[in-house]
């Protein structure tokens, strides 16, 4: 399996994946490289594994409310960034997604779904 570097930028409140930078060997985390951090906002972009789904409430009743993910041995929920289509048909358990986040004490803060990772 191949891991990829991405660089992101902030334009008002919109995050965009700008370009594919390079590939690294499996097992190396792209977050240790400066290329995956936006210098102005300290927002990082990486991949994590979906290990579960949480049911939605309110307007998301009957849909996926959150993706339960694992990243570097830590579990967290990804709620933001999911479209209604993503919520109707969420990424399968065991699949990999690309997400952006702020890092605080090694734990992803404010994780936002960006896309499904295609190997």
C-alpha cells in the first residue's frame, strides 16, 4: 500500500487539497513532514481508518451521524465535512479516509472529512 503527501491551504473557511506532492514508503506517517502542515493555520491533512459508525440524530436521523476513526492508536469521531450522500452511504468499516485536523497533545482536534482514500 502506498501513502501520499498532500498540501492544503485555507481560503476564508474553505479547505482545498491543492496537489499531490510525493509518495513515501508504507509505515512512514506523512504528518511528520512539513509538507502536510499549512504554516499559517497549522491545519494538518492525513489518513485514518474508519472503525465504526454512529447513528445520526435530528435532521440526520436514519443516516450516519459520525465516523468513528482510529489514527495513531487514538480513537475519535469525524462529524464535520460529511455530505448528505456521505451520510446515506458512509465509508465502510476498515476503509481509509482523508481528513484535516488541528493537532493538540498528539490528538486530532476538529477533524473534518475531506474524501474517501482510493488505493
